[in-house]
C-alpha cells in the first residue's frame, strides 16, 4: 500500500511487525496466522507458509487434490484483508 502511495506507513497496521507486502499479508502477519490457526483447530488442514514461493508451490498441489481447502484459504485471506481495511480506514477493531 505504501509502495502505491495509498498509505504513508510501510508497517502492517494490524500486527505492526513488518513491511506490508504480499509476502507479509499471506505468510507472515501474526493476525492471518491467528486466523489460520483457528480454522485449523476446527479440523481444516490449511498449511502455514514461510514465504510466498512455498505458498505458490503448495497451492499448485492443493488445487489438484482438494479445491475446497484452496477456496477456504482464499476466503480467509479475503475476509482478513477486509477486516484490515475496516481497521485501517474506518478505525473498527475487527
């Protein structure tokens, strides 16, 4: 967001622990990790990734075997990003 000059700070507004880029949003943000851990407690097997390259490799494998988990993964990302936007722009703590 800062790269596109849509926000002034480079840090992630939700976890304040790293530069907010695609790698951080998908793999390293502590908030997304919390959400994925909760979803996995419910019995879903969504893997946690160390970097974007691992994510892409795993998504290729998952798309061939279990499309439902892939759909769940991207829905979790979407709703987490939506909550991030509400937190950042509307100052709602979601």
